[in-house]
């Protein structure tokens, strides 16, 4: 092989390596660093190709979006939020989908998707199943979309872009939700308060667990999994309320009157170029208590066989069992 051919081969290899992204740069960063934005609400972190973040898991992924394998759209999806510890007053979403076809990123078959869900739901060192309230370390690529920088696979099914989640400490418990009023995130004209420094307003609470008190749900007829409702306070300020896929939204009726809401403060801006709107509360499950829209796991009197948690074992539990016979939770 002559020198020209060798140089040509080296150029091809260099090009392939550049496209593939071999040896990506990676750094451990705070959530505040990763979520920094400019005056348009666009993410500005670009220091490394990949990042490492740590924090507390705020939700069980299958209760936030539907992981069920599919052959259209994004197929099954997976997402959980990690909230920063201590002075790291921010949080980050970790996202994965089955199908990236329309982006040219390929897709996972049903079998491959099941395997990916299993991998993401379990600690690689111990096999422990992650739960909301665990402290974890996440290593992965990142991508900005509609107001927040997510850790994800850059919409590619190639294993090179895999996200990795590791257990730091199990069952540390969910963070104490920060109590806020809608006047802290909406102005007198009911417009979202945007602060590019992320020290006030919606950006300050984004991707964190909050508690909003003394509000009511204005459209209870829309109560259902994956539906968006509206909550309003006594000043007339409102904010969208997105319900997840938890079975509490089908098992229990919508709470009425003045209630509190404990939720993840999320953003899904209306544009990809100006990302100063689209903030919302996201509740992933509900325990049916009637006063606070939240999920605290098993209720008191948790009798074996009391599937609908009404404090007695009867035919209603049997009917729910029969209706779900042989169903499985994807990836678990």
C-alpha cells in the first residue's frame, strides 16, 4: 500500500471516528450547570460530550410515560427525573424511547426494548430495582429540547449512546417538596415568570418536587391517565396539570374543592427556539386520599389481596385481578 493510500485510509478512519464520536469527553457536573440557559431559555451547556450527574429519583418511570412496546411513533418510552442534592437547586430528566426512526436513529425490536428497559431499571452491580427515593448516578449523552436539557441516547438506538444508571444509596427517601404559590411562578397577568439566571420564577423550580397549596382542579371531567387538567388558585392564576400513567387515576375519582398538589415542576415549551413558556405540574400517580393530589405508596391497612386498597378483601379485588390477569410491567 503506497503512502497516498495509507493517508486516504487514515482520513477515512478519522472521519468514521469523528462521526461515531469515539472517546467522548465526559465530566461530572451539577444539575445547575447542565440546565443553564440563555435569554431565550435555550440550554448553553456544551463543555463535554457526556455528563455524569447524581441525585434522587423523583418518580417510577412507568408511571410517568408509557413503556409498552409499539410499532408507531416513538413506541415505548421511559423517563424519570433526578433532583440535585443540597445546594444544587435543579434537576434533570433521563429519557429513552423505543423508536427514533423519523430522526434516522433506528429502533429497538420488542425483545431489544424489553432488554433495554430491564437494563435501565436495575443497578448493573447489584441487580437492585430502582425506585423513587433512591440516590443514583447517571452517565450519558445529553440533548436540549423545549426548555430543558435531558440526558438521553441522542435519539439513537446504537449501544454507543446508551445511558447508564448506577445505585449510590437505596431508599434515602423523596426530597421534601418545596412549598410554592402560583404567584411565585406566574405574574399578575397570569404569564409565566422566566428568569434566565434560574434564581427565581419557573426556572428555579424546574425538574424539582414542589407542593402547591390551596388550589382547585377546574376541569375534573378530564380526569384520566395522560390527560392535562388545569389548577387555579384564589387569585385566578392557573397552571397546567399533567397526569401520568399511575393506576390511581383510574381507581380513584378526581379530588374536589381546595386541595394541595405535590408534583414535579416540568417544562414542555411551545417552541424549540424560544423556550420561556410551557411550564406545568406533573403528577405521576395518586393514592386517593382526597385532600392532596400525590402518591404515598401503600395506604394504611394494606391487607394482602386488597388490590383496590379499600381496606377489605372482596369481589372487587378479584374483579381487578381478573381484568389484569397475565399482564406484565415492561422491563421489570
